[in-house]
C-alpha cells in the first residue's frame, strides 16, 4: 500500500545554552502538533537539548558557543565554516520553515542568506535592539520573514521601525517558572533543614563567563560564610558545562544542581548571578538577586559604548527602561565594581530579609509577561505557514 504521507522539513539553529533550551521546547511542540499522515523532519545547528528532543545535528551548537568581542574574533574562521555548512545543507534539505533562535550576531547574517534562497525564516527571541541601539534594524528586516518576540512591548517597538510581521508569543521563562519546587522542597533535595540560609550562585555557562566569575563567586561565598557560618550555597550546572569547570565552587562546599527542567524551580533565599536570562528567571521565581558581570577589557570598552551606563539586567530593563544601572531594582555590579567587597555589601541585606523592594517589583514583572507557552504558539504559527 502506497502511503500518501507528506514530509515537512524544519531547519533550526541555536548558538548558546539558553537558545538550545528554548529551541528544544519548540521541537517538542512541532512534533506534538504534527498532523496525522504527515512526517516531520527537524535538523540544524543543535545543542544537546535540541538533539535529545529530536533535532538531527548538522553541526553541534558548541562550535558557536563564544562570547566577548575578542573571543568572537578568534573564532571567526570556525564560525564561517559552520555557516557555510548549514547553507549547503539547506540547499539539499529544502526546509519548509527556518527557525533561528536568539544568537543575533550569527543569525542576522545567516537569516539573510537563507532568505536569499527563497526560504521562510522566523527569528525566535527578537534581538534586544531596544537596549543596544536600533542601528541593525535594516539587517533584521533582511534576515527574517517573521519576528517572534518574548517581551510584550517589543511588538510595537519593532513594528514602528519597519518590521512587518511581529508577534508576541509569550515569555519562555515566565511560562516555565509557574510551577516547580518551593524553597523547602529545594532545601530537602539538597539535604538541608528548612531554616538553613541558602544562596544560589549562577556563574554563567559560556567558557568566558566561567573564567571570569567562578573563582569570584567561590571567594565571595567563603567570605560570606565566615560571617554567617550556617550559610550554604548551590550552583547550577548547565548541560554544556563540565563539573570540573565549577571545581573552585565545589572545593569550598558549594553544592551542584544539574540543569534539568527543575532548574527553573531553583528557589534559594538569595542569589548572585551573572547577567543573562538567569537573572530574569530568578526574578520570576521571586528570588532576591545581585547581578554581577565581568569581561575582558576590550569587550568592556566596546560594551560601554553601546549600553552607555544603562541597566543590563533583563528584570531591570523591563521594569525601569533606560534608567542608569545604579538605579536598578536588582543591584548591578559590573566590571571593576564586581568585587568581593561590593558583592558582599549588596547580598548581605538580602540574606537578612531586606527584600521588599525586589519582591514587589517581581510581582509586577510576572503580571507584565503573562503565562502563555511561547513554544506552543510558535509551533502553531510554523505549522500554519507550512500547511497553507
């Protein structure tokens, strides 16, 4: 008997751990929404979570996982080879839809070249041009057919600047942080009694972030524990990070919690976190936080010219817009200000319960972002495009 099944193909790409997580959720939803008598094939630049979800890797995401202007320059030949390979694969694969998740610096160029081949390209997680400047709007116009945003105000912001098909699909962190463990459950999982003060340490996932922050957070914990001997700490282990990379933390007694889906339930009493999605997730978990960030001198020089003293943490940006970083709801200790002494001075009040300002602001943030499933909505839009 001859099957009338039609095959639809989706080409996907992610370039860092958070993108891998969000893209993997989209892969699962694409599969869940696949109509009867239809075959779905998903391939692309994939991290471990995408691959586990069913995306066949053309190139591994690890080949793109760099951060900082200096690191990117060194990695350019390798990145160009990855782009060349994925473009050649697209010619043979002939995808019905392309989904490029976050990782703006790489995906703007890749999206433009894929569109030139006549492919329908969706950018999932819009580039934060509202924070870094709108100079790349023209490049964004050229690199996508549809822009899927994860912050509600972005739909108007991008539409007003000439992006034609913009949709707010929901925020993945807000969706994921609705359930999860309580603080008591987390402490029980770690073998701690409920009244043990617990500090979360999130040093980032990229090699350059780990190099700058792991030892800093370890030294800070040692100093805090001398003042508060009962204090315990837990760090998250991203899928792309080997436990050895966090050895300075484990050497001083910090416990590790693997980043499974329960990562979103990390509910410590307070947190010290490297700037990135984790700081938004902590706000959504209602975990009082101090943000830290250090990078190379060259990357800091370039970054300062772009951010011009504004807040860099996502929670602060969403709540305060263009306010200076010194006025953030979540304290931001950047570059030379990211010292053990400054971190201690800012985290100590939070560990002592002085958290009312952050708690009130975090409630506003949850109301702003809503509770919808962005992966489900994006997958539905992609199937609508493929089946029309």
